[in-house]
């Protein structure tokens, strides 16, 4: 099942996704083009992982980490499908990062790796937008680089946990229809179960918290007017345009 949050006719709805429309709680059907898309969940925290694909570390000239390297994105960075990504004034180097996002389904702590999928509600697509101007090294958490408003597109919908294998999906990013980035979650250094076990060892995870699992190689810079589409196989595509501040 796929679920979405959206605004239609001036009201917030949580509905199910059909082939060409969103169906609200009362059974009314809204065409995709007739709604304002919202992020599919409202997380209390968004946890990112850097350098979780060896090839991505290599393209940046970085060593592969010996443990997951984490950072937080603020909830004020969240936007939905088709909402604009704001290019901050003064930034010189802005890029996309397609990622599989894991949504937690229950409050949990110290989850064993072999039981990690028991706490997953579902999966969605994330774009970890990054202003590389503010990344000097990964010993300094990239909070500013990744924390601007609109720097966390999420969506377009949530896919139930049992509907895909998170360790076996392809990720792609397109800019103006041109394929720029492609990877596969089988190449993750720390897979979904590893990340849940590692993070929950010291931090309580709560329902609708989001873990962004990292991006593969293939980042490139974008400019004003570009349309970025990030896709995860089995989930769908998340599209946003770059606009001026």
C-alpha cells in the first residue's frame, strides 16, 4: 500500500495512492495535478548518513568510514513532491543526493539487527540537497550544508515496509530529464538493519522518524531553473525545481 499526505480543496488529507489519483478518507478521488503534495510523514527527527557508499566516498576523495557517520536535518528543511527547492543567495555549489529513506513505525531503543525490520513502517524517496560550499571535512558535521530550508524533499508517498526489499533497489537522479546518478542499495556499506541497530543503540527512535541511508556516486551541481527528479525502484519519483531565494 502507498499512502500520501496532501492538500486538496483547502483541507489536509491523508489518503491512499491509486494509479492516477489520491483517494481521501471519504473515498473522494483527486488527480495528482489537483493537489499540493506534502511530505508523507511528519518526523520528529531526520537522521542522515554520509559516505555510506564506497564509490561516493572515492569520488569525494574520502576514506570509507569505520562506523556510520551521522548528522541531523532540521524538520524545517522538509518539502513535498513538486515544491520548490530554494537556492540560497551566495551559494556557489548546490547538488542533489538521491537516497532511500526509512520511516520508523514504533518507539524503540536497542533494536537487535535481526529484528530491525520489525520497527520499520515503510520507505520513501529523499533528496539530501547539499550546499557543498560549507563542507570542509566530515569531522565537522555538515549541518549548515544540508540544513537550509527546503533542503529535504521527501515523498511523494510512503510505501509499506513489506512491499519492497530495501537492500535490493536501484536509485536514480535526473536533472532536466538527463540521468546523472545511479546506484543500488546492495552497495550500501551499512544497510538498513545495520543503521537501525547502530542508531537505536544510543538514541530512542520514534514513530515517523526518518533515516536517510546515504547517496551513491554521481553527484553534480545544479543551477536555477533545473528540475531534479530522484527515484527509488519500487517506490516512485520525487520531483522539485530549483528556484531563486
